[in-house]
């Protein structure tokens, strides 16, 4: 493997690490916000993850990025 390939792999791993960190942080924040409405909020949160997966994925990353 060339040096440029190794550097590209390291940069990609760092970016993926930040995205995963922001994803879990955003998911926790949105879950806490949904649970303020009780069981209905938590049920709606999980239903959104099931039916709106790509939107929730992007939304959680954005919320995690803004709040970090």
C-alpha cells in the first residue's frame, strides 16, 4: 500500500469515528427529548427509527454535531 493510501485510510477512519460519535450523541439527545412526552414519545421515537431510518440517521448526526 502506498503512503497516500494509508493516509487516506487514516483520514477516513477519523471521519467515520466522528460521525459515529455524533450519531450516538444525537440519538441520546433526541431520545431524552422524546421521553419528555412519556411512553407515546418513546414509542414515536422508535417508530421513526423503524420507518424513517435514513432521515433519523441524518437528523441524529446533525443534532449530535450541533450539540457537541
